C-alpha cells in the first residue's frame, strides 16, 4: 500500500492522505518541516480517508481562539459540518464568512500568540 493516497474533496480539489503507519514513522520529519515554516497540514488516515491533521501549534491556537470567541459556535459548527458533508462544489470563503457573520477584514487580536 502506498504511504500517500489521493483524496478528492467535494469541490474537486485533491489532497494527499498519509496512512497512519507512515505518519507514525515520519512524524519527526513532519514536525521538522513545520518548524522550518512549512504550513502543513499533513492529513492522516487509513484507507485513503482523511481522519486527522498535523498543523503548526500557532495555527491550532488561532483556530481555538476563533472558535472560543464565536458567540454562536454551534451555528458555525453546523454550517461547517453541513458543508463538509455536502457533495456540492466549494464556495468562496467570503460567502461562508458572510453566512456565519465573520468579517474577514477585521483584525484578529493575536497579542497572546508568540511572535515569529
């Protein structure tokens, strides 16, 4: 079995899924690549199905802050889940942001995150 398998997202974009055995073997190299500035994500799963991701810690913290600051998290989570489960083509991020009430041009307070 190949260590990486292509997976096609509903919008037609292809991503590569690293099987769990290869991910375990190559985790130190993935971490080193993140340290070197590669943004990831490294997508991991079995049978070519995406199940988890390895992303930089700062990216995770930003996502956690955004989720925590969202007053209507369940609404946002529901929209995201519905979109991911859909076979419809991807829609522009601006449309998604408008639907959930995010203002993409509004600055994010990242003062608690380490500086690069």
